[in-house]
């Protein structure tokens, strides 16, 4: 499974109402560290399919979502569980560091 494109239109249903935890990657196409994170995020989406939902927010296209989350640096990852923020990490990271955000929640 690949990651889900999150927008202002589907954020509520896909994230806030999700029955499973949701990892959100705030990114932009011009961001070098974001490009480095993309394979990590895609691998996590595939490996944890059914236990974790992975969504992508392009900050250039969905600035309102980024602003609501106070995102001022990318890549930034947010973890939601039961409609609330359960974790956050800014900057490029290794897969095991990203997994540490949600490991105890799935």
C-alpha cells in the first residue's frame, strides 16, 4: 500500500476519524530531506498496512493543514491516534527512529 494524499477535504475523515494510528509526513517537492524520507515513509506504509495509515501533506498545496499544525520546517512527521496528536518529529530520520513514534501504539 502506498501513502494517502491528505487534503483539507479528507483530513477529518482519514485522520481524525481513523480507527488506526495515522502517520503524517509534511513535505514539499523541492525539499531535499523530504526526498530522502519518501522511501522510508513508503516502506513503512507497506510494512504496517492495516495497522498504521500513512498520509502525505504537500505543504505548498495544503498550507492550511501545515499552518494548523505549526509546521515551520520540513520534513515533519505527526502521529495521530484516536483523533489526537500522539507524537511528532522534525527532520530526516532513519526508519527505526520513525518507527519509534508509533511502535508502542500499534
